[in-house]
């Protein structure tokens, strides 16, 4: 968990999610964080989810929707 919090990107993601009025999708996060690569954002989100700091919800729709 310390590794996740040590990353500036992770702290920024947590701040965005906390202040959002609703769950944010991957693309919305990517648009709000200037200069982040898709790979970096994916890794940060996976680490935060693994550490239990965020949750990922997959909806059984076509196409699949994930918040």
C-alpha cells in the first residue's frame, strides 16, 4: 500500500476520484490527467485496486462498461 501512495500519479487519481460527483471511467481519468500514458494510468489503477483503495465495477452490458 505504501508503494501506491508513494506515486504522485496514484495520489492525483485518488484526489480526482474523491472529489468526483460520480464514478469516473478510465477515459475520463485519462483526459483529466495531462501527460499520463495509458500504460501508467492502467498500472496505477491496478495497484490501487489491488491495495483495496479503489473498486472496479464491471456492468454486464454490450459493450461492457467499467467504472
